C-alpha cells in the first residue's frame, strides 16, 4: 500500500475549532489574503471517498475546481484536484447531492512562524470557525497562533469535515 501511496497526491492536514477570530488581527499577518469559496458535493455511492466542486474567488473573478478525496486516515487523504471551466462547473452542479447543502465560507490565509494557515469563516456560524494547516509530514510540529482562541483540535472528529457539515451543521456549546 505504501508504494502505491507514494505516487498519489496526498493531503496531510490538521484542523482546529476556534472561537470567531478578530479579522483585523488576521489582516496584520504576513501573506494575508482572503477569498470566497462555494463548495458543492456531488452524488456519491461510496462512503469512503467523494467528489466536490468549488467556486473560489471574489468580485467577478473566480476559479473552478473539481476535487476527489479518499481517506487513508483522518489526518491523511488522497486528494486529486483539477481546475475546470465555468461551463464544466455549471454542468456538474446538476449532479449535486440533494442530501447535502452547499457550503459557503470565506477563507483567510496567513503565515505564522513560517507556517501557512487557512481559517474558514462559515456563513452558518457566528461564534466559531475552523483553522487548518496542511503539513508535509504527519509528525510536523504545528505552532498555533496565540492571538486565536483554539477550543480543540478536531482533526479526528469527522463531524467537522466540510462534507459532514454540509449534512449536519454542529451547534454544540463551545
């Protein structure tokens, strides 16, 4: 299995539930940027992997993606992502999974201690957000920014996956 995996594009990612951040503070961070993301999941017959499409950008400038993901562990997944045209995106929207809502969020990217973080603010939450970091190795250290209130790591809590949130938005007390 490891020989097969070495040739596949892998995503190694840790995720954290945080209190709603101070956007002004984020904007002060090195390499700050933000973008709007609309993410739709496509009909899928297999619970171990899935396909999504994304519209990412702002104003009238968007890039469209089709992404396949398959879990290896909660921390590591195969991820194959292709840029597609607006027409392909619109055609694939017709294959949206009717049991899942489209996810809308603003992604804030910034550097802290030479690590690139992605902080997602979802339209359905007003008191919390998700902080993600992609790693080179499962054993990489993560230096969490002290100006964020990290509630807990949710890497292994599959309820915080975007696909799971598209089915059931969590509203537990934080």
